[in-house]
C-alpha cells in the first residue's frame, strides 16, 4: 500500500488530468454545433424579418409607381407611340434619385413595366423591350389580381423558357393605375424579382449585418420544390454539399418549421439551416449557410 503522501500526490495528478480533459471537452463543440445554434437563434429570425420588410416595401413601391404612371394613360397625345415613349421615360425616372420612388431605388428587381388594362405589357423601363406585348396577367396571378380586384398584389410565377436560358421563377408585384377623374383602372405597374436576385439580396444583407464577425462565412440559397437556386457561380464548392431535395424533404418531414444540419468540406465545418417561407409560396424556402472560423 502506498504511503499517504504518495496517495495524495497520485490523487492530485489524476484530478488535474480530469480537470484538464474536462476543460478541453467543454470548450470544443465538435462539428458546426455553434453555427447551427446561431442559425436557429439569430439568422432565421433575421431572414424572416428581411422577407416581410421586402414584401411590404415593394408593395408600397409598385403602388406608388402605378399612381405616378396614371396621368400617362389618360393624357391627350398624338399617337400611342408617343405615349409609349413617354411612359418608358417615366419608368426610368421612377428608379432614379432624387425624384424616384424611394422603395424602388435600391431594389433587387430586374424590371419595372407599365401594364395595359388587359394585363399586357405596354412598355418596360428600357429599350430594346423584349417584354412589350407580353401577357403578364396570364403568367402571374398577381398582375391579374391587381387589374381586376384593384389592389396591389404579389405572387411567385415563372417566365417561359427562352432560347438563351431556362425558365426564370420570379416574384412579381403589381398595382393598378387609376384615372384621377373617375377612378377607373386605366393600366398598372409591375416589377419582378427573380429568385436568384433574392438570394443575392439575402446573402449580402447577412454578410453586411455580421461584418464584424471576423472569419465567418455567410451565404444563402433559395429553394423552390426540388430546385436549389443561387446567383450563377456564386459558391460552387458549397453547391456540392448543400442539402439536396431529398435531404430537405426528409428534414422537413421531421421538422416542418425548419431544421439544421452540418457538413464538412476541406477541413471546415458548415451549418445549413433549411427555412420554409410560405410568405413567398408553397414549397419555397431559404437555405442559410454559416461557417465559423476554424
């Protein structure tokens, strides 16, 4: 049997070793645990708030644009070609400071157009104008609602496939233009935000809001059904590990309100948060990506 002094020394060594191991284990969270928690507790709420504010801002902006365009529909002009030129000029000015519509000046939209009462595009904000004559009211229910119910609306829809690219899913906001003398609907305004531009907007805002967190990587995707959408070439490495349609379906089956998972790539851990956004439409959501410094 060891003397009491040696037993005490051995016990001290063992206790010190246990404490040291506990300290290491306690301060090391394996994988992307902290990043997943931050997505759940911080970023999910930020993205939801961002989307609500953007929808409200664009509904206000398109309504103001439609109101500003109204005199152009009823003015006495020599011909319709003159009306079209004047309205196209007005559309450009609506997006420019200092007299433009504030909600539209820094918007991620890719077009602003004037509508005829039947939902066809009269003109968009620049020429050449491939949208002229397009039946936007058929492609997007928000345009039909705005021109028939007489109220601003938005909805997700899809432009048809073209020779130069795939179909473009976009959120289109629309509002009616009313004659100032009798209030009848004489036309309208519409603007569109493709989902890849929405992804850009969310990614950049998250990065800006957390710029002080040195070394943190923040990105996003938008998903729609089986498709995972981002700006082309934005983050090709992450594309290979982002949760695909099967992973999203499985996770949302377990947790319909959203879930997180983690993946490792090149020795670095990434957390992915899958967040459904019914505000934008059925089967639509955001994937938030975060990686904390190594």
